[in-house]
C-alpha cells in the first residue's frame, strides 16, 4: 500500500501486522548475530550512495522501506554493540536492558512528567536510587537521566553555575552572566572534551578553564592548584575532578582534591563517565574514594552499565539548584507546587524517552553482583590484553593499566618517536578500514597511541588476543 490512499489511518493500521512479522525475523537475526558481525563494514561508502535521493512524492510503504534500512545497515553499519568494538569506551547491552529499551520505544513512553507515564517516571526515579546505592552516593542526592555524559555534565555544571551566581547574590538563570565576574573553573589535564564543550555552551568559555598539569599525561599539579585557590581569597570557584581519564584510565586524586576544595569555597564536580564504575569492584574502588563528598557527579550508562544508547545520569546534592537552573513553566504544564514529579523541569530535556526502563531492567535482572561481574570481566580483559602487548615484540605498552583501557603502540624498532607517531596514526586508519575491529588512535602528550577500552560483557579473551594479532599483521604490511 502506498501514500495514494486517502485514509492514512487505515493505511498505517494495515501495515502493522506485516511489520510485526518482518521485525520478528529481523530483530531475532540482529540479536543472535551480534557476536559474529564484523566491527565495521568495508563497503560503507558505496552502500551509502543509495541514500542520495530526493524526497519521494509517493512513498514505497513501510515494508519495503524497512527492507532497505536493513540492507543498508548490513552493508554500512558499525557493530558497536559487538565484542570487537574498543573505540570511544562503548559498552554493549545486557539482554534485559535491550528488551526493556525496545519496549520503551514500542510503548512510546514519555517521561516529562508523572501524568504522561506514571510507570516511566517512577521507574526512572527508582533506577536512579539503585544507581546511588551501586556507586555509594548519598541517598539525598537528586538524580536525572539524560542522553549521556555531555548532558550529565551540562546538568551538573549548570547547577554549579547557579550556585556560583547565588554566592555572588544573583540568579544566573534569570539575569545571565553579562557584566558579571568570570567564574573560575579549575581542573587537571585529564579534563574531558565534553566538559569543555559544556562550559563553552554555558558562557564560561573553554579558554577560561585553568588546567594544572605536572606532566604530558595531564596529571594534576595540586600544589599549583592550591596556590591558585589561595589567590582567589575565598571567592567561589568550581573544581572539576576527573574520575577516569580516556587514554589510560587514570584518576585525579579524588579525595585529596575534594578536601582542598572544601577549604576554599569550591563547588566540586566529579566527571565519572566510566570511571565511577570503579566503585562497583573492591579491586579498584579506591581510585574513586571520596566521590560521595562531591556536590555533583556524572556517569554514563551506555558505557559500563551496558544499557543501550543513549543513557547518562547526573547526581546533584542540592535539588533546588537544579530546579532554579532549569525552571520550566507554562499555563498548560504542571505547576511548580504539583506533588507529582516533573523530571523535565530539573534537566535540559522536556521531551524525554523512557531511559529508565533499560536501567531498571538490567539492575533488577542482574543486581549488584551482576554489575560487579561485568566490571571485573572487563578489568580482567584489560590485564589480559596488556599481557598480549608485552608478549608481542612489535607492540609496546605506553602506560600502566589501572582500569579498563590499555595504551599501546606498534613499534617494530629502529624508528624515532616522530616516525612512530605517523606510522601509528596511519595504522589506526588501516585498522578501521580493515573492519575486523573498531579501535582508533589518540595521544598521550605528543605520542600517538592505540587505546582500546574494554567495557562490553560480550568481549572475550580470544577477541583481545585476535586484536593484538590484527594490529601486528596490519602494521607489518606498512613497514
């Protein structure tokens, strides 16, 4: 049936049954084959030429469209949920999370306010409470689910900016920052690009962030930071603590920084996008000691929680700051004194899908112990891969492996660092073009490195062993 029909409702209803049958097969195949699909399809550019067409006047119908979508995905998709994706710290999806997320879409659940989905709103709040228990955060902190760490940082730093303005006697959300003092932001060289993006969006400016480094890795120079705080002489400031750095998984000294902040009138924000999951395992929990004392904390679920994209969480000690920063009202919306929760009024999004379904489902299905097993499985994989690097004479470990990221490079010997940097940069492109694995390059100081991150329950020891072989194989072809 095409869009020639005049009764669009009848057309759509007639398509539903055939779509159900079509999706039953397609979803089953997609889920079953996740382990076996390549990490990256090598003919993506040619396949995507099919998308370069004008808007049709008369559509081809749902069934044919979905067939085309499946064909394009089979030829031009990255298997980011599979066991061989080590790029960007991407997790997989547990079975319970995947199923719950599909249902959230099927139910078209909206979680702006309680009246449009009582179960969606209450499930999100319960899942956030469980996450606080999982990470050892105070029960009194207020949480909100957003798209990922970038928007979680946005929520936390908007609350920090609101606090900072109120310390100076004005409401940033009402008057803005024009003509006001510069908000001091202090951090280490581990600060993530998303944090800088957020501060740019909020009018603070990337260039106004003070980074205190003591080496090329970006490790904190805490003495220099303390001297900068002393010069502020009690003026309010924002300190950003980085719990998990993206190139080798190191941490700022969380507890020490928070103690320093408490002596100098600082809001403390902890960016724990993936590193906060260290709190789940006794083996590495010490890296994040003290995080419970922070004013705000962010973490990503679509990393180590292994729930589908997109899923991030912000936790803020003072909910009133969130309410004032994200004030949102109109005559047709719930009033501010409505006893039912309105989640869209304490975060940036008003239109909100039911991200809480997948989070609640995975925590309900597998519990604290199941999440601990996922984290420790990935810790073991990182150590196993580091051993593979040490065994290969042409691979070189470039940093210690405290968590789930292994920094290494291809080094066949006889080359200086600048030549090796170019070789590894080219090799990174070759690995992605090869398609067997998805893992790109980054830099530690001036040095180009690979930095595979292991955060997917699907990844096996044989996968990381094969990755070492593939990098060596492709590297040898380039020398």
